[in-house]
């Protein structure tokens, strides 16, 4: 029976857009494969960081992968707290994953996202992301990823991740497989994207008669520190997956703890719950 392999497409680590959380595909196949996915997330995450308001969303994914390791993907997102918009954002990506050595794999990718006007997504200023990831498989899978995000603002991110896949066997039939693949990662980077998000939010809030921006000196200090590379977040992700020959259902929980360098007044740990269905043709 074919088994599924969870790979990072970009999005967003993810995260959303940048790390597009566990876009799924089968293990390497001698044939080209087409994968469709439907996803639900209770909140949008960008390297563990969130917008000030909760942003649950549903998404549809379509991915094409060739035996050479070249892959293409497309995603459409709908924010569930904005019922007036059919598509709140979308993204398109292309990448190439290839082995450098027996247990060493290099993944190069580029992703472009489209956001609606006055988007509430915290990462709206980073419409483009170029990524390079190096994975080494031993008793754990260790991955080091470098992301360069650009668009309205330019940011850089670095993530180191360790994961372990556990085969849990079968429960109902011999044709099924249950797996648990917990992972822990640490992310560092700049925060120009967040400064842009706050600026846009202030404009939206001022139209509603809410408080005006902070003082000029506070804004200047935050802008300077946004250019510095600092530790951003620690993330624990625990996905439980049920798979058969052509489809996979995954329920995943993520806990993100922000560092004291993150530009937010609310540093409480973030919890995310994701439900995904993948089908491969």
C-alpha cells in the first residue's frame, strides 16, 4: 500500500503561505502525481505569529509533482469570519526537491501570494517567498530552512526543525495506516512584515473611530528593531494521520510560544487546530 509523505510546499511553515502546513503527497513515485486537498485551520499562523483578531479559514489545494522532484502548487483561501468574500487570498508555487546524498535532500521553492485589498493577514506585506531547505534523515528528520520574503516589505527567516514519524499500525483493516509525526522547530527572523500589518490596521481602525497610532518615537524604535534578526517563536506540532491507498485524513495540533523580541502586546502561547483531507490521483 502506498504511504503518504508530508512535505513543506512553501506554505507557509505552514505555516500559512510561507510554510503552508503539511501539504501532503505520496512517497516518491515513478509517475507524475496530482494531489487535491481540503483544509480547515482555526486560525492563520505566520511563523507562529497571528493577527490581533482570530482568522479561521478554509482552503483548497492542488499540487502536481513529477518524478524528477519538480512540483507545482496552487492554494485558495477563504476567511470564515468574512462571509462576503469567496476568496480572501490565493498562492501559487513551484519547487524542486532532489537528493544530494543518501539521507540528505535539498528543496528549493518560490511562492507568490495574492491578498485582497485591506487584507487582515499578518503576512500581507510578504507576497513573495523564495526558500531553500536542507533535510537530513537519521533517527530524526532534521531540516534547516532559509526563507527570503519580499514584496511590500523584505524579511528573512531561518528555521531549524526536528521531526519523528511513528507508525501506529492498523485499527480497522490491513489496508489502512495510522501515523503520528510530532515536530519541534525554532524560528528566527526580521519583522518588517509586522510593522506593515500594524500600519495597515491603524488605518482600518481609524476609519472606525478607534484609537490613533502610537507616538512617533515609539514607532521609530519599533521600526529599527523590526530590521534586526531576532528569535521569533518555538513551535510544537503533533499531527495524527489516517491513510489508505489514495487518500489521507489528518488532524493536527500546534502550540507556538513567542519570544520576548516579537512585536506584540499579547505573548500568550498560541494554539492551532487543523483538519485536512488529501486525495491523490
